[in-house]
């Protein structure tokens, strides 16, 4: 779909400054749609066809049902079907009346407002209002009176403001609350939401007819909005519980500020939420810290018990448990340090190798060699992969070189960990030059804990594949474990 800038250039033949003006208008015009309870479209004469109009933009009100269901942006229309718009463009005046444009279907109140940029009429802002239910309320009339002033500003080229948009993410909307101040700064009217907000910042008096300073509210933003004829923003806090945003929009007449519309939004809940999120972050850091400490405590307890066990089997089992806890601690340590979702896997690998060397090599001198790298991985992959590799490295060191004797101090074996990325996959190979797993080995037969953990992590959690084979003696012998996991394991 073409953008406003593309349509304005290609179809309406408008130049850069005019397009910029229209972009700023449409950045702010949801405010106009809400004040008028109406759909709005932006139309410009077709550069190639004097009898045609092209729709450059469209906005629907937030506070009323739309009367224009189709998407009109980029559509072409006969000027004869939009006589009010055609006249407004030709005469440079606001033209209003009832019409039945095809896109609405029923008789509709239509306003066509000339959009002037640098003295020239470049487009028409078209208000389309469906039937009103019942007589309009006092607030609706007040909204409309502001809308009329803004329309005059559009025709006089003083709206949109050059400095700032008056609508957009984070800015108060019409429904949040409005205070209209007259030329003397006295409250002309204030919506109930706005009055509530004023109460929250300590205004106790009734507001009508008084100036904000008289009500005990000094807004620097208001003074600046008046003085410089531009929109300004100020947040007023009362204690840590109340935060109200005041958005002061000057309404200009002949370049003089004749009134100020103050949009008011109570953002207390939002600010409280921000504080909660911030304190949650601190809590998460604290939890990480405690988990780390707890893992360390568990691992020391296990080591202590292992040392006290008289039976060799019990001791080995306890030391194994201790190693598992520590390999989880290693991963945890890295995960808690790295910000966000991604972690440097190579750093994890370095720690894991140190850990395996530390715990197992004391019994069997074996050399561990790492080649290649995986770089940065998402934690969804990094965590299970690290735990699986810790198990595989331990297995190689523990089982591959069973005929080693304490009498021979030289390393009898080499374990290599090869890491690589292949397209969207991470590939990790753990290879040793030891005895091999034997021909009857099957990964699917119920095995002991270590390989069951690896199998489940690789296949179920990471949706990858694992293969364990004995390498022919001619090719060097030993065991080769190949793990392939998709890098986007989240699916
Ligand atoms: N690299 C290897 N070389 C030779 N045999 C191996 C190798 N890896 C695994 N095995 C064999 O597969 C068996 C199962 O391994 P697994 O890791 O599941 O259990 P484990 O290491 O004996 O005990 P744990 O549950 O403490 O890890 C091992 O006991 C061993 O016989
Ligand atoms: Mg094992």
C-alpha cells in the first residue's frame, strides 16, 4: 500500500514542503477526529486529472463508530461527487453541508476545510459525521467549539504545529480529559475526567471561571505554550502516588493565542507500573544471586558428604551429583550476567571445559581440545545445549579411557569438542579416541541418567538430533557424538 508521502508526490504532484506539512497534519489529526466525533479523510486534486480527487489519508474517531468502513487511502473520486470538497479547494474556504457520498451511503454532515501550507491550498481535510444520537451534550458542544478553532488554524496554516505533534503514543487523548482556558487563562470548561485529575493534584475549589494559578496549580508549560504559541507538556507529581500529565495546546487566532486547550491524563497507574517493573528487575537480580549462592552451598555439601563416604560407589555418585549441580551453576552464572535473551555460548563452553577438567581429570588425565565456536545463542538453546555438552564431555572423560592406570601419568586420551554453525543449525561434536560405545549400544534403550538427560534435552527440548557411533579403529577409534539443533528452538 502506498504511503501518504508517495501518494502526495506521485498522484497529487505535491512538493517536499507541502508533503511534510500533510505528514505533520496526519500525525496529529486523530485529535481532530475525536473532537469532532467524526471520520476524517484528506483529499487532494489529482495532478493528471482536474476532474478527479485522490484520497491521501483517512482516520477514524476513537470515541464514535466509524461511518466509513472501506479503506479509502489511494482511491480516486470524481470531483463532481464531492462538490463541497471541490468548492473548498477552489475557494480556499471552509464549506459545510449535507451530502451522500457513495462511501458513506446515507446523508452525512460534510465539512471540507482547506489545508494551507506556505500560503497555498494543497489539500482538503474532510470531516464526515454520521447521524448523531439525540441532542448533543454540553461536552460535545465544547469539543466541537475547539474543533472549529482548530479547523480555522488548519485553513490559516497554523495547525499542525511546526514544533510538535499533538497526538501520538503517550500523549493524552481527548477522552482522557480536557480543560479549555479562555484568553485570560480562565477555565471555560473542564470535562469530569479533567476535574478528577485536578482533584488528585490538590485542587479543591470548583474550577469554572478561575485561572489555574488561582486554583493553586502553576504550570510552567502553560506559560510557555502561551508565550511561544506552541504545544508543551508537563507532568505534575504529588508524592509518589499521583502523576498527572498536562498537554497544553494553544489555540491561535491571527497568530495570537486566544485560548489554550489543556489535555489532561492521569498517569499515576502507569508510573506505579514503571516503578514495579524497575523493582522487579532488582528482584530478579537478587534471585539470581541467591540461586547462585544456593547452588554453591549444595555443591559444597555434596562434596563434603562424598569425602566422608567410606564406600567408593557412594562417593562417586555424590561427586557426580556435585558436578551436575556445578554445571548448572556455570550456565546460571553466565545467564544471569548477560543482559537480554542472548548469551555468548563460547564463554559458557570455556567454563564447562574447566569444570569437567577440574572434577574428572583428577582421576584420569585426559586432554580436552575445543575447536570452532557458536557465538551468541538465545538462552532457549544455550541452556539445554550447555547441560548436554557437560554430560557428553564427562562421559568421554569417564568411560572412554577405562584401561588407564594411575602408574602412567601421561595423558592417555584426547577429547575434542567441535562447534560449528551450519545454516540455521548449531552442530556440536564430542569425540574421544577411547574404547568406543560398542556395537550393541543404543541411545533409545533405557540407559542410565546421564544419556537420558542428554537425549531428552536434545530431542524434546531443542527439537534436534543426536547420534552416537563407535569410530572404526582405522579411523582413529573411540566414540563420536554428533548433536544438531535448530538455532530457533522456540517454535
Ligand atoms: N564416550 C564414551 N565412551 C565409552 N563409553 C561411553 C561413552 N559415553 C557413554 N558411554 C557408555 O554409555 C553408558 C551410559 O552413559 P550415561 O552417561 O547415560 O551413564 P553414566 O555415565 O554411566 O552415569 P551418569 O548417569 O552418572 O552419567 C556409560 O555407562 C558408558 O558405558
Ligand atoms: Mg554419564
